[in-house]
C-alpha cells in the first residue's frame, strides 16, 4: 500500500476547537483520510488531529486551532505534508 500525502497550507483559525482540524471533503477523499489527519512540518514536527470535512475550506488548506499551532511553533500559512496517520499509537488529539 502506498502512502498518499500532499503538501498543503496550514492555516490558523480561532473558530476551530483544540485537537481538531478542518479540511475540504475532496482533499480528504483523495488522501484517504477518514477521522484523523497527520501533519508533518519540515520533517520534524508531527501533529495528529481529529478532522472534519467542511466545504468552505479551500482544497489546498487545512484549518487548525490558532492557539494550538502557536504553542507547537507552527506559523500561519505554513506548507506541510498532510496524510492519514501512519500508526495509531501516539495520537495526541
């Protein structure tokens, strides 16, 4: 099985609850994402969130909680690899 991942723009949004992310349903389908998403920033920071599909989110963006991203040191408009989680262990959210 080949892992499908894509580099998408990570956006800070105040309206998204902590531990959750919002993605476009088409992007979720293409990447094989069901209920959790793994975001890898620069090959170093790995974040896992529960994900909900929302049509108003652009296909090339993932919306996450602003405070949570700030605590993790992830800037707004960061480009990161987005995929379904590789392993079920160590899930943060």
